[in-house]
């Protein structure tokens, strides 16, 4: 039972990372109908920026906040410069642009920072917390806190601020949004900025566990896809919940199903994607979109 | 005196298809003007041209200011509110959120509460439903919401596209009664309507559109007595 609880908590910790990245994917998908395949690589890039700040002598949380700001601006600029020109192109073209962005980020990161793995610091104490016989990693718990805090902030932003409301409106109904005077293009750019921020949080939280390298987010992105598919690509809340579910399931299956262990864990995510698509393609909380042709 | 809205030689295009072939008209401040015409005559397109949602040639001036090079968002900022065909409801958002969005573009930020009170005064049912997702409203309620949302801008000109479409006669009568009240508070209205009898009752000036051109215009009580109009649009 102790091991079970430990594994659940540790699953929630990684699940939080999947949730953040899944939320980033879903936000952009809702606004533009496009899956941003470069989301994970952008997060990796942001993590390297944070690493550079820390290496230059900045305190961890200062570097963390700087990175979030840079990620936000970077996301906005990418939307304005790369996505905007192909905005009205077929969806496949936009997907191609994001795939190109994926490759570029990955190579440029390798070029600047090399492919050598770098240790990335955790801001949380190294001593595990003990409750009786149960041991929780401090980074796991810290990670859960940070993720929940970010999710809470973003919920409050979308739920209670006029800008958040305008962004939701622009995502759901661009035509009517223009008619009430919302600059839809800028709302999309802000969405990209926020998505880049979630990604950066995910990257910085996962890097101490996986160690930093240009392929840091490759696996995480697959899990995030599984999370978004499970929760529903049309439901931000669903994607977040999906992230936590995927994290926990991944951990429990790895622990209790002997032939899967750590090697085949990855397959679990892919299997989840396929099962969801076969059984309930809209995901747990997604709604099917009816389009008039 | 400059007209509130002045449209000259307006042509509009959907891709390569020309939908308006040189529409010219102008409307005075403070009135209710209606554009009548059959399906496909270009009524909706005319409104969409004013709101810059369609590619055009020709000039459109609002209080002397040219609109034809502006973006939709900037036209809204001048105080032109458009309740579009199909009502343009944000179905995922609550009634209250829909109304808040209506006030997004206006310059003066304050007084939101007064505006809520005012539109809830016109349409009490919206107050009851204000926490409800707008997509769950009935057609009539959604039309009321469309008008209410447009009013949140504190517009100087209200563009209304077929507010009677698909609604029960009783509901339509109620909405048109409120439109008259709204007009009396100083909001000019440009109304596009299939229901000619209703539109002629409400409007003081009428333009008749046929296949993308203005073919007749005049005060509504004059046009109402016109034989051709009576036969074609009023059906008696």
C-alpha cells in the first residue's frame, strides 16, 4: 500500500508536466484547429534559456520568471512571424510549419548548447518527505505545487479577466469576436505566448528528473498527446485531468505489470492514444465539433 | 448636413463573384432605415460591407469618415454595432459574458452596470438567464441577446440583419417594439428585413434592393402605398 501511494504521488508529479504541455496543445488547437508539434521543443528551448540564466549566476526563481517572460514573448513572436502568414492556408500547411519549427528548435538547441546531457537544478530541497513509511520526493511534491499554481492562475485568468474572456471568445467564434471589436489575430498570438509559458514550466520541472538535452521533451510530448487525446482536444480541463491520469497510469503500470517495467512504459502512452481514438474519439470531456460545409 | 452613413457606388465581392453592383444610399442621423429585397438581393452583403467583412469597391462614409480601408474591429470602435445574420451568439459563453463582450470595443469603460440594467430592462428574460450558456437560449432569446449585445457598445448606429428570422410572431412584435424604444434613445438603426410589412411599420425610410442595386427609395409611408411594392413584398 505504501508503494502504491508513493507511485500515485510520483505519477501525479509527472502527470502535472503532461497536463501543462497538454493544456498548451489544447489551447492552440482550440483557437486554430492546429496541433502544434513544436510545443515540446519550444519548451525544451525555454529550459535551456533558464539553464543559461542559472549558469550566469542568477537565482533559480529569478531565472524561472525571466524564462517565463521570454517564453511568452517568443510564443507571441512565433505566431506573428511564422504562423500568421499561413493562417488561412490549409491546416496541413500550418502543421508542416510547426513540424519545421520542431526540427529547427531541436537543431539550434543542439548547435548552441551541444547534445551533451546537462544536469538541471531542482529548486526544491533534496531531502525526501517522510510520512510514516511512505517517502515522497521533494521535487515531486514541489512539481505538483508549481503545476497546480500555474493551472489555478490560468483558470482565474480565463474565468475572471476581460482579456481572458476575449481570448475564449476569439477561439470559439472569430467572426462574432471581430464584430464586437476583438483583435482576433492578437488573441491568437497571446494564446501562443501563454502556451509557450505552460510548456516552459513543464520543461523546467521535468529537466531535473530527465537531465537537460535537446531531446528532453520528445517523450513528454507523446505523453502530452496521450493526455490531450484522453481528456479531449476540445476541453482544456479534460486535457489537464488527462495529464494527471496518464502520469498515474504510466507509473502504476510500470510498477505493477512486470513485463512492462520501465522499458515499455512509453508504449502505454501510445496504447492509450489508440484505445481512446477507437472507443471515444472525442476523449472523456471533448465534444464533437459539427461543422457546416 | 453630413449624413450619418453615406454609401456610394458600392460593389462587393465574394471571391470572383460580384454581389453588389454599385449600391448608393445615405441615411440621416436618428432615423430607422430599412433595406428591403428578396433573397440574394444583397441586403446582408450591404451590412457586411459596412462592417468590412467582405471585399468592396466604392466609398462608405460614417459621419464623414471613410470606412472602406478599415478593419472590422476599427469600424466597431466608431460606434457601429452589428447584430449579424444568424445572431452571432457566443454559444459556449454565458449570457452575461456575451454582453460583456459587446462592451469590449467601446471607449468609455465605466458604467457597465448601468448598461446591464438598461438591456435587462429591455429584455428581462436575459436577466433571468444571465448565468446560462447562451447556446441554451431559444431562438427569440438569442435574438434579444444579439440586440442587447450590440447595445452594450453604446452604438451610434445599429446594424440589424433579419431580427425576425425564424421567430414566433409574438416574439417578433416584442423585439420590434423594443427597437423603436431604442431608436428613441438616439440610436440610429439600419435594418435588413425579409418581413416587409414589419419593416415598413418600423422604419421611416426605405431602400429597395434588387440583384445588387438600389431600385427604389423613399419614406416608408409612401412606399407602402406603392403598387409594385405592395404586390411583390406585402402580398396583397
